[in-house]
C-alpha cells in the first residue's frame, strides 16, 4: 500500500519549521486530534533518538503518541506514530524540511499501512483526513 504523502511550502527557514513542528506543537496541534481532548494540554517531543512524543494534560497525565527514530535538525525527523492506539499498531512518519532562502518545502510521508490488513484502507483514509486538518494549522504557525 502506498504511503500518504503531503508536500507544501511554508514561509520560514527550515530551522524555524523544524522548531515549530517539534518544540512548539502545543501552539498549533488541535485538541480534538489528541488522546485526552483536554484544553491546555501540551505536546512534547523529547529531542533525541528514542525520545518520546506524548501529550501532558493540565493535571499531569501523560499519553504516549510515538517514539523518535531519526532526529536530524533542521532537516529530517522520523518517528513511530500511534496516537490513540497501542505502540504495537504504530505507523511511521517522516518529515523532511528542505530550506531555500526564507522558504521551506515540507514533505510528510506517512507509511506502514499494510500492517493493518483489511483495516488498512480505513485507517489510511482516517489519517488522510487528520493530516488535512493539521497541515494548515502548522503552515499558519510557521508564518506567525
């Protein structure tokens, strides 16, 4: 099964785009695309290979979303992604940031759908909708 691929421009440097994705996610990630759905949650990327991606609620509860596989600021990030499901059901997300002057081309490749067998098409379609909601928020955050 082919991966989901999204490619778009942002009006900032690659370093800024990488920082917005990894260190400032709480500013733009939609609460309705989280595990708890609680307002005021924070999204954390531990900046290292093996680092966790998780949300922390205002009450301090933590919910794992993924694990960093490749950490190459400011140009590439790869991680296991299992928001709302068990780690054994993780897919893989690669985000590349290719800077050119003050602008950056961001390419997201979300792969690993074949592991879900008969449910692959539905899971991929749900994630396509999710990315469709998240990408514009990220683009806006890069310009802010």
